[in-house]
């Protein structure tokens, strides 16, 4: 597929990038003139920025990759996620003399499915663009302009953290281009700006996409995230089965109950605690059982994904330790400690999607990605 | 104080001991004739019993101790608890030829405060008696009768698992008297019968009182509990401040909200996960912060304990990592990693109880009890 060619760029320091509502007419006017309006002196950067440093790039271009993520994990709804290997988005970040200093442009979007057609080339409305802008603002880049080329490895609306993967790769890429002045937590904050704009103010995809492994979101105000280390000597495989069906996050969010009964609350809290213990103790069986036990969110979302109930049943019957909806769906995620068994589980799940939901589905077996967003190639000339 | 002298004994195998409602007239009639009605052949014991073994005692008498417990731990409401050292109940268990074979009698109740006066000597309505009966039924004792002497080290209704400590000591004591045929999990089940009858069907006191350390209740049907090991090389101190005020569990339960908002649910789940991670990672600071963060139960119960809000504030100002209500209260529990600091925190908390709640309060600093219910003395003659 030919990449989508884009040409928009934008100023980094205007307040319109920092709130999550639609920009004001003044901001829109400003945006149309981004090439000439590079500095926005009226805007005071937040305290965490390194805006005074105006660093120089240490590379001319690089490729950054960030992995797919499975958020929610059943009773870990909205506060727990993990990264999975072998799937993700790649962003090429370049110092671009055709882009005005201090601004970001998206030069192309390529990749699988319909992702490249649906995504905006306006960096203000593109998840990679928003994250790149946030990182450049945080480190105070004013000396050069940056262009981004996105290579989407993840389909949109799949429940595998597609937007977070793009944001994470872009954030990590821009940070690396300038010698990595920002911490992982800063990058998560940058990515969260992006997530808040395109899919909701939740960090359970972006944090593991940046940090790798399992990550628990302790709080949002202030943002506080905690990596949970699954022991490296224990086997853990995720069976991911993605049907050809779009489950928009907003629709899946609208299905959530507003109120939760006290008994259900306690049961899910206990399973959330069990999930965390299972991760830290490297117990795949317990992790699967806990992930499979959500009595609050999964029951409301499952009927919205054709065949999902049968898919879960098929996974468990095939020996999975547990199964639930990945993120907001429609991908189903099952857990096992045996890769070969994982492939068999995946086949049964895909069959169930076809037989009960009339949906074609692709299955794959993945390990934990313990690294998160990283540079996979660079060029200093 | 002189011990309360009791003389009732009862048959172990009648169904009236197994449900939690008030006994039927037939059962009451049966109970009045327990000395002669030893066997209840109409009752089939549950599958887990070892009823056919009819074991002989390996000791003639022993003393068993079980520790105080802090249940709930903020967002760990109803599924997480831990045992604390240096406080608890002692039960002397004796083979008693004056007690009909296969039955249990409570011979005396002694101890602090008003506990000994308020507790029933009828083993069917006494937490230690119910647990002892359950253990004897499980192991199928028909050869001898048993008498229990209770020495209450914990006041009733204090929020420190007073009933669970008695039940745990009795259950462990009877089990030890017969050579320990039952597992810890069986003893937790026996203790849970007792808890269900006297204070509600929850295991977050009885499980740590039996097992020691931190225990997570994964499920009730079937009962599944998981010890969470706090690393032994990390310091952790509980500051327990008990005011002279009774907070009956039933009243405190009635104060609970029936429904929980989705946002509060997610926040508490995330803190429950953090609490578990803090325990397993031995992070007292994180444990305190998580324990202190309950946005659902603590806010509804705090106003029912005079001065509690000021006590929490005083604890935090004095350097505690966190503070909440222990169990259903009125004891306040704060967390620190320094024993001396713990004593200072306790003084400030007790002052706040007096100044804001007009309640006298006793403070003590305790470590984790990692052992749980145990035999502290035995006699084979």
C-alpha cells in the first residue's frame, strides 16, 4: 500500500494543544498560520518542561517502535495493562529542514488495514503528532523542525492499543533524537495527552506501550504509574484473537454501568488484588483465572462483540487459564503458559468467532514485551 | 478478674450448628438434652470431614494462642487482612471426662474489659465454641469430650478481630489436641462458620488469625485464600489506637453504601492492586498510602467514630505513611517503618481521639504476626 502523504506542521507551544476540548476559533486561525507563528510567547510552559534548554538533535533521523498493549485485563479495568511482543507501530522521526523550527509535521502514514486512510495528517489530531508535540514542548525544542512517518502495524479500534503504540513510538523517538532528556514518566505524560485527545484520559495502554511489561496506574492526579515485574523465568503467553469487527472505544465506554453493586465491587477488587499478586509471583494460572473473573465491565461489553461469549467458552475449554476482552475489544485475549497450547486455543477461539459471531478472526500467540517503546534504527548524517 | 464459669456442652453433628439462622424449636429442644443425645445420625457430614477416623487425642490439654488482626486495610475491604503481634486471645483446650464424648463445653471465660461478661458460655453461640465444634465435626471426634477455657486478650467490638482470634485459637487448639489432622484451610473454614454466626460471613479476620501475615480472600464459593508474604527483611509497624467506644460490626455494615460509582470503583480497585503490590514488594510507604486511600467505605464509617477524621489527620501529620479504620472500627490503624516514630504517631492519634472525640484511647505499636494461631503450651498427662 502506498503511504498517505501529509504536509501539515504546527507550533508546539500554543495552549490549544494542551487542553482536550475542541480548539477555539482563535486557535484554529493560529493553526492555519503555524509556519510563520513559531513562538507563542504568551504561553507559559508547565513546570515540568525543560523549555529553556532548546537542545540540539543528536541524530538526524531514527526509527522508533512501540508494542501493542492489552489494557484492562478483566478486573484491572482502567488501571492495569501490559505490552505484548511482535506487534506494534513504527514511527520514523526526522530532523526536517522543510519543517519550520519548533514544529512537527506528519509526512506520511502507511500500514495495515484502513489505518492509514482514517488517521489525520494534522499533527494536532494525530496520536503520534500530539505526543511528539508534547515531547518537543517538554524539552523546549526551538532549533529544528521534525517530521514523522508512521508505519501502522496495528489496526485501529482493535483493542490492542493502536493509538497508544503510535503515540509511544513518536514520544520515544523524538526524545531519543534529542539525546533522551526526558524520563519514561515524562513520556507517559506526553503520550497521555495524546490518548486523552483521541481515545480517552486513560493510561493503561500508553504506560505499558512506553515502559513495557505490566504497569499499574496508581493515580492520575498526579500521574503515578508502577511497573509490575512478571518474573523472567516463568512462561506466559497471550493468545490474541482479533475479529474483523470494529468496537469503537466510545461506544464500549457508553456501555459501562454508572453504578456498581457493593458485592460486585468487593469481588472485582479482590480479583484485582489477585491479578497483581499473580503478576508479581509469576503465576500464569492465577493470572488467567483473575483476568477471567470480571463481573462488572466484561458482562456489559461482551454482548456488543458478536460471538465473544462463545469465544471465551472455547478458550477455557481448550485449556486457557482465562479469557477476557482486550482493552475495549473486539480482540479477545486468553492466557496460557504453553506456546503450542496457545496456538490450539487460538484456533478454537477463531472458530468460535466464525461460528457464533460470523466474524473472520486472526489468532496469534504472543509473549510479554518487557522493553516498551525503543529505537530500532538511527542515522546521524 | 475472676473467670466466668460455664458448664454447657453440645453435640457436634446436628445441622443446627451448620446454618447461621436462629435454631429451630426442635434444635433448641435437642440442645437442652445434649448430654444424652450425642450422635445425630440423621445428619450427613459434609464431604470434607474426616468423620470416619474418630481420632484419639495426642495430648490431654494445651494452650493455643491466636493473634489480633487488622481487616479491610482501606481499599482491601472484605478481602484483605493481616495479623499483628503481641495481642490476641488464648484458649486452653482440655480432654474433659466430665464432658460427654463428642461434645464441647466452655468451662470458663476470663480476660480484659467486659468481654468475659458479654460472651455466651453456650458453645453454640460462642465464637470459640462454634469453631471447636466445627473442627471436631471435621475430624470426627467421638471418643472424648472437650472443654475450652477462654482468656480474652482482645476487647469485643474493637475492630481487631476479637471473635476471629478466639475462633482461631480454639480451632487450632482442638486440631493440635488430635495430632493436627486438618490443614490451615480447613481451620479457616471452621473459623468462618464461627465468624458467619457471630459477626458476618467474612474471612478477612479469621484467615490471617489462623495463617498469620497478610492474607487475600480470593473467593468464598469455594473458599480460596492466598497468603501474601511481606518480605522479612523490611520494617513494617502498625500503630493501633483503640478508643473507649464500641462500634458494632452490624451498625458499621449498615452504614455501607449499596452502590458504588464507577469512578470510585476503579480508584479503589487500583488502590487494592497497589496494596497487594506494596505487601509483596515490602514497601511500607506504598502500603500506607494505599491503605489510606479508600474512597468508598472509610468515608461512610468515619463519621460514626467520634474524632476519627482528626485522628487520621494527626497520624499523617506525625509522619505515618497512611491511616484508616481497622476492621469495622473503632480502632484506628496507621503504618510506619520506624518503631520509635510509631510511638510518637500513636501519642498524637490518642490525643486527637481525646481532643476531637472526647474518647480515651490506648495506643500501641505492633509488628506483623507471621505465624498465626499456634500452640503455646501442652500437657500429655
